C-alpha cells in the first residue's frame, strides 16, 4: 500500500478508539517511571527526561498502528497533559497541547500511513517533557517555595533546580538529548514492531 491511499481523516471516535487511547496512555505513563531518577538530585530532574525519552517510543509507535483518523493523538495528549499537570503545574499542559497538535498534523500529512512521518512525530510529541519548565519561567520564586513546602526539599535543592533551568548550555543539551533519544526510541520501536506496521498498512 502507498501513502496516497489515505485513511479517513474525520473525527469519528468509536469505543475501540477510546479503549486503545486508554490502554496506550497507561503504558506510556508507565514508561515515564524513569523520571523517578529525579530523586538522585536536582540535575536529574532534567536528565531523567532524556533517559525516559526512548522508553515511550515503542509504546507511541505501537499506538500509531491503531490510529486511523484525526484526533486520536490529540485526545491522547490532552488526557496525558491533564494527568501530568497535576504533578508539574497547570502550565505544563500548554506545551503538551502544542506538541500533540504538531504530532497529529505530521501523522495526518502522511494520511496515517507514512512510517517516516510516524517516526518523526514521536520526538516532536516528546518535547512536551520540557513543559515542567513553564512553572519555573512563570514564577521561579513560587516554584522554589512549592518544592520546599509541598515536596519537602531544601532551599539549596530548590535553588539548584531553578539554576539548572536557566543555564542555556545545560538546557540545550537536555533538549537535544530528548530529541535524539526519542528518535532512537521511535526507530527501535518501528524495527521491533515491523509486522504491526505492515498489518496496519503503514509503509
């Protein structure tokens, strides 16, 4: 099958679509468990995002074999964004929505049958992980106080978290690491899920 043989792109959610979204959302959340590495120190709050990036690639690429119309990635992102915003602050959902829309558009351009665009859509989606920086940018002092009072961190820890987030070189390396590792995770996911892609008519 070729990419020109387009699938329906209308919003037509079935019960099966919602079940697929729910199943893969849970699996994707499980891959985020690597973020627990943040407990190792302030710098690991960001390094954990790089480490967890490839883990979700397999889940996301398998999810894309179940996506057959517009809106499924967006809904996946909205639900996920709502869940993590309760942990990282409401501002986080802003970036999740943006990344979800961009990933949705990329897959839509390929009419849900382009393995190449599916591959590239995951690194774009995974950039949501920079969302936890938004509360710091919004109000760094309030974020420090939240770490101290709600999460029982020391003042030195809170200062270090903010300091890392405002270091251009460090954050550039983190963003670059997320993109590279997400790409590798998506590529590996497509390799081991080749039969699923062929069954779904994705070329």
